[in-house]
C-alpha cells in the first residue's frame, strides 16, 4: 500500500515548481499541465520506490521533461508528415438525408438509439449488440423494432413538413 499522506505532501510541496519548470521548457501551459500530471501519475504508481530516492522531485522532473520532449517530437513528426503529404482533401458535408436521420435518431430514447447504431451502422449481429449493451437478446430485438418504427414515423413527419414548406 503506497504512503498516501507522504505522496500528498510531496505533490503539494512540489507541483507548482514542477509546472513552472515544464511550462518554461514547453512554452505551452496546457502541454506543461498534461506532462506534469502524467509524471505525477507515474510517480504515484511507483511511489514505494520513488519515495526512497534522495530527491523524488528530481525523478518527477526528469519524467515530466521526457514526456514533454516526447510529445514535442511527436508533434514535429506530424508536422513533417503534413508538409510531405499535404493537407487531407476536404470532406464534403453530410447530405440532407443524413442530417434528417441523425436528427431523428437524437429524438429516440438512448437504448433504442444505441441498439440501432450498433446494429445498422457498426454492423454488429443482435447477439453482439446484446452483449455490448448488457441486455437480453429479446430486449435488443424489441429496441430495434420500436426504434425502427419510431424512426419511420419521425422521418415521415419530416417529409410531410418539407412538402408543406415547398
């Protein structure tokens, strides 16, 4: 069992110095916060060992700086790849039918919406949908049936509204 009080005291006494150090290293407060948080998580996971070091803060500082440098290298690699390969081609927006279906799906109860998405969009069989949602197979079938009926009604109303507006 880790020494919770010892770690808490260590964290409270060193967190601001650590954040200031990594912020100076990265120049980005959000990146610095992420790196410092990750370093303290690793220190907590190894606290029984790290607490025995002469300077546990030095260990956290090295880990945090390595995390920050690793993220910087990753960003640099992505930037180089972007320059080599160019920007992704723009993706066209969804057509009106897709927007109508998504709008109708949002109006369904969550269980029906989830079942429909897993079955029709992901392509899972009913048994797998049941396992994923922790529901009996019969319940999933009922949700699919009710969801389809509700969608049909919602989409029919949408079509009638469009015809009335035209």
